[in-house]
C-alpha cells in the first residue's frame, strides 16, 4: 500500500507575521484578530501556550491569562502568497500536491472563523515520486527539505489522517513513519485502527471537522480512539450525529483518495488603484477584475466555483475573503452580486485589489444544445452541486427524505433523513 506523505509547517501564519524575526516566537506572542472579524486571537507561540493561551480565545480572556502577551497584526495575503510559493516548490520535485484548501472538510482562519481550508499542510503520494529520489522514503524527505529550505515536519502513513498524526509527532530533523503489521498491509482500516487504538481522543482535533467532537467524548469518559471505534455505529450516530460516524469511518481508514490540485488552473487578476478606493469606486474595480477573469483563455468555458478576494489596505495591512458560490457560474452580474457584499466588510480603503480563482465547476461545452443536455454533463453538475453544498454547510448539508413507516401515527417515524447520493 502506498504511503501518504504529509508536510506540515507548524504555526505557519504566525511565522509569516513575524517576518523572519524568530526571536519573537520565544516570547508570548499571538496573532491579533483581523479587522472587522470576530475578536479572537489566532496562532499562538509555545510560550503563550505555556501561559494558558490558546488559539480561538477571546482577546480579553487571552490578555487576562497572559498580561505579557504580544499581539502581531495578521497578514492573510502574505500567508497565502508564501504558501503558494512553497506548494510550487513541492510540485517542482514531482509531487502531485493536495493542500488543505483542496481536502474535504472545513477549518479555521487565523481569527477562528470557519473557512474552507488553511495554508500550512499539504499531502502527496510517495509512490509518485519515489523513483525520482533514490527509491526510498529518505530520498523523498531530503528532496522536500531541500525544496522548501525551512524547518518542516514530515509524516508518512497509509492514509491522509494518519500521516497528519505522524507529522504532529515528527520533529524538524526526524520524520515519523506510521505503519501497520505486515498481515494488515492490504487493509487500510486495520492499519489505522491498530496504530491509533491507544491514542487519546484529542488526536481527532487534528481533523478540523472533528475538533468540536473532542470535548463531548471526553465528558462522556471516552478516553481513547479504540473505545470510540468499539461503540456501535447506531449509538454513535444517535448521540453525535454525522460527525461521530465520520470519526469512526476515519479511524477505520475510510478516506477519499487524494485530490491533487491542478497547477495549470491558477487564474487571477489584480488592479492597482491610483487613489484609495472605497464604496462605488471599489465596486467598479471589482467588476473590471471579474471581466478579466471570465475573459481569460485559461478558463476554457469552465464556470467559477470558489474565489479568493484580496485587498492591500492603505493603513498598512491586508484583507482576504474566500467566497464559495452557491452554484458554479459564469455570469458576471451574479458573481459581482456575490462578491460585492464582501467588499462592504473592508475595514479601510484599499490601494490594490486582487481576484483569484480557487476552484472551477464542471466544464460546460460551448456548443451544447439549447433544449437537450447530455446525461453525463447533468450528472457531473449534480455531483458538483452536492459537493459545493457539503463544502459550505458540512456533511449533513445535502440530505434526502426516505419514507420509513408512512402509516405510523408518530410523525417522527414516518420519514427519515439520509445522505443524498447523486
């Protein structure tokens, strides 16, 4: 079974905000809340963690716990730009990289708000690059370190989640490889369960979708992952819902295959504003960027699914917002309507505005018939719509009603909700 390599840069957003001043990370330091967002702190340094400060705490509580806490202004645009450069370096060694933005589930931004993905973690299959780097895992690790040129934690395991656990255990100079017994080599579920059975349930917090499940499990006395997997699925589903069933499936090694990003799909347009722009002027600039993106030949008639809107503020700061469209579209007016409301959240006038395509929808042929549509295209659109809904609303965002006992006098027994399968 091929290993999944996880490359993890610990506290990536905080390191970028420190701008190379490594001595800051030895002090109690944290990322300040982003302007106009929820007033909670972002990434924290080890010294701040030792003082009881953790990511997501309200600003007042964090300062009360550690009066010496130093706040650094976040720079989301610089974080995204730096991460893009590092991913390109990984792709330069031959790796087909899946980033946290491409993986299933949601995670949190530097200020704690739920968004789709976060820079700092990437995965790729070892089998795709093993022959390029000496045929061994050591050669791959050396290539990754040489390409990135910065301290990095590397883990290898049979599944994506296991490799993230391994990267969390790793040190900068010592990667961690998690493997199961030879008898279970062909069964990823047995490998995952065998490795993680004795681990505390707090390990689930490494998966953003399952982070909220940890406190509930600990309150009920479920201490290890083995105890969680041993529970009947019906009981777990009734008590914890889809999140609990997702955790059990993950621990059994049931994961979707890696979905590497397509390096050729990156498409963006930016506009330098001659004067500090806000209000209607900023709206006109956004319309121009949308037109440029839609007219770019690299789009190849594909509708836009998710977009990254970035701004460089006049008051020495940056702002970033990821927008997942309700449906993949190519209508400039509807896209502007969806993005225009986000511009109202800008904390100050902007001097540069950038629009970047984060993902495309199902391709639509330019010469498709007016009244008839190929069944394959319709099915692809339906799959894409369901996936978009689940990305925004979670795994329970797309359900269907099933008649269980229509004749029952109890309304709750007549119908049941089940995941929709396109």
